[in-house]
């Protein structure tokens, strides 16, 4: 009889561990069905070296790293666009303004650094707040009310990529919040 009770406890324990583990499994379909651009999301997750992986937390760390790289690349692009603006003050001022929205201190790059610190403490709500800040910075650069300038460079496309990756982070962190 004691053996049956021990076996029952082991089964219950393993069931709890399995259900907890299953709730944290990184399933691209579950993640991407919540995205505004599901095909971008699926392509992004499938392009991860080594595959999506097994857990959401690792996927979130990876995706934050990609976002950091994308924002750093956007800063380089904006710096190049400022240099290419020549004597066109409207264009130059537009890009200089965008640079502040992407910058390390108060801009998107700074928000990502904060999000990475909070992720290390498993503060998924804090990650959400800072990634929402990234999306707000991107909006304020490209399509915010402050900028009527019509940008024909590759910056708007790059901003779309940044927003799409940020949205994936929001989805993953929300899944982690709910588990």
C-alpha cells in the first residue's frame, strides 16, 4: 500500500512538472497567430540558428538580442543618412531627430538594455514596458505627428522590422507572464 502511495505521488509530481514544462514550450504557431504579421513572425522564428528551442525564456533572450542588433543597425543607417543629407536641412533634421529616438540613452537602444536587465530578473512585465517604449520610439521617428517628412530611404522598412521583432518579444513575454 505504501508503494502505491509513493507511486501516486511520483505520478502527480511528474504530471505537474510536465504541465508546467508544456506551458513554457516555445510553439511558433501559438506565438505567431497573435502577431500582426504572422508570416514575418514564422519566418523570423524558423530562421533562428538551431531552431526555436524548447522554452520561451531562451527564445525571449534570443529575440531581444536580435532586436538589439536591428536597432544598432538602424542607428548606423540613420548616421549614414545624416551624412548623405548634405545641405537639405529638413532631411538632416529629420534624421537627427530619429537618431535621438533610437539612441542608447533615452531611445530604443536604452529601452532594450533595460529590458535585457529585467529579463535576467524574470520581470516579464518590465520587459513589456520597455519593449513598448521601443515601439513608441520607432513610431515617433517614422510616423509620429512630429514628422511630416516623407522618407524614401530604407529607414521605414528597417523600422518595420524593428517593430515586428519587438512585437514578437511582447507576445513571448505575455505568454511567460501568464504561466
